[in-house]
C-alpha cells in the first residue's frame, strides 16, 4: 500500500521525506479516492491490520526488511483512526500520556511488569 501511495505521488521510497501529519493526510486521501473510508468499516480494517501484522511477523522471522510492512500497518491504522473520528497523532498522544510516567521493567521472559503489578 505504501509503495502504491508513493508511486502515485511520483516519488521513490527514499526520495521524499514527509512528516507524519503529511503522510497521514496523503494516506487518507489515497484511501478516500479508493472508497476505503466510505465502503469499509473499522472491523474490516482491523482484519486487514491483522493480515499486515502477519506479513510483518513473517519478515521479522526471516530477517527481511520490514519498513514496508510497518508502513502498511500504519496505512491501515490511519484508516481505522479516520473511521473513528480521530487521527494517529491524537492516538499516539493519548498512548504516550498513558505510558510516560509508567515505571517497570521487562523481565527475562520478555513481559513488561508495571511497577504497580509487583507484589
């Protein structure tokens, strides 16, 4: 998806660097032009996100480049955010506000243990 979006803009992947807000704007326009925002819904886009994260997992496991996979996940997240009257910047701000003062550690099993969860 990201490659197609960049192709339509007449750019190569490394040629133009946009900020996140501009990329979100371009992505939403791309999705609107293809009827995704109008004809899809959050649940369908969530299923698409699971598919894209599966591709990401596969390429991580195989040691391949994952930039396009992460980008594809962001495209779908943009769609879900738009369908729910928000955007990635707002969502990221909410998430960061939630974690910024969180204390804890990652244990030897790879599980983050919040400070308040420790007995």
